[in-house]
């Protein structure tokens, strides 16, 4: 077997694995409602496999440096979310999504001009969260309409994430850790949800998924910080595992907190059905 064929075979396998993760998670997200869907969407289902595959080809120093670039890029995704949510209330999918992506690319280009430290990346995320979370609060609670899946949904998502993983793993050795760290965090899951859900269920309902996702992105940023610190101290395998554990723990905490808040209201409705009908 020739080296070129082996490379293509491994690349295709990596792309297929990553696509399977994203497609499965996004289908669950559609059926679970805007809150649970957002928590699933903000797990590292596209960036996680991409980072693992990059780690197979590069040393721990490369991954740690890439994570330093990824951390402020997480803030760029939060700004993308805010821009999309605001525009999606009245505008169509193309204008809303294109403008949000333009903002993301603009911020990413500025981020690449700075040599970031872990503390600086965390500060940028904290400032972004302080501004964007209150601005998004009013758009989070929208009833999710019934979604009918179309034939191109799965192929589109699979193509998007497979392209991302293939691009990152192929170019990482040429473009270096900084650009690799930016590419790994391209908001492929959010973008696919915008493009698929917005025409079908409307801008406000799709925006509710994205707005709820910002809370998950807070944990995602902490997960990236855990990757950087863990990889620097203990190597790629431990660092990436710590990042995944941080993201999962954060989202489970959000789910549990939301569940506890809903239980009293459900009990009140059951104990006073007349008030509910009124």
C-alpha cells in the first residue's frame, strides 16, 4: 500500500468519524428542544475529534500553542451568536448567517495578530460573556416547533464537518499551531443549525437554540483552558481528556440547574390545574 493511499485512507476515516459525531448530536439536539439542544451542540463534537486527530500528528507543544489561539476564538463564536440572534428575529437565514460569519472571521483575523497567554484568553472570554449573556437573555425562551427532517440534512452536516476535519488535519503541519487552533474552532455546528433550522422553524426559534448555546460556550472556553494547561503539564492525552471532562461537567451542571428550576413550576401547575387553564 502506497504512502499516499494510506494517508488518504486515514484522512477519510478521520473525516467520517467526526461527521458521525456531529450528525448524531445535532439530530438529538433538534428533538430535545432549544435548551437541551444547545447544551448538546456546545459539546466538543466537532472540535474534539479535530483536536484528537491533530494531536496524533503533532507533539504536545503544538497542541498547547493551538489551544492558546482557540481560547479567544471561543469569544469570537459568542459574538457570532449574538449577531445572528439579533438579526434572525427579523431577517432571513442568508443575511443573518453571512453577517454573523463575517463578524467571526473579522475577529479571528485580529486574534491571529496577537500572541496570547492563557490569562489574556480567559479575560477576553469573561468580558465577552459579561456583554453578550445579558443581551441574549430575552431571546432564549421560545417554543420549538415540530421539525421535519429533509433528505439533505444529514449529508449537509456530514459534508461540513468532514471538510473542517480534513482541512485542519491536512493543513496543520503547514499553517502552524495558531491557525490550526483557529480552524479547529470554526463554528461548524452552529452554522449548520442556522442553515438547516432557520428556513424550517423560523429565525426566533433557531435563535433560541443559539442563544441558549452561549451558556454552553462558557464551559467550552473553560474546557479549552483545561486543554492548554493539561497538555502543557501532562501531555496531549491527559490535556484533551481534561478538556472533554470540563465541557461535559459544565453542561451537566447547566442541565441539572435548569431541571431544578423547572420542577417547582411543574408541581405548582399540577396542584392548581384551574390556574393553568386560566
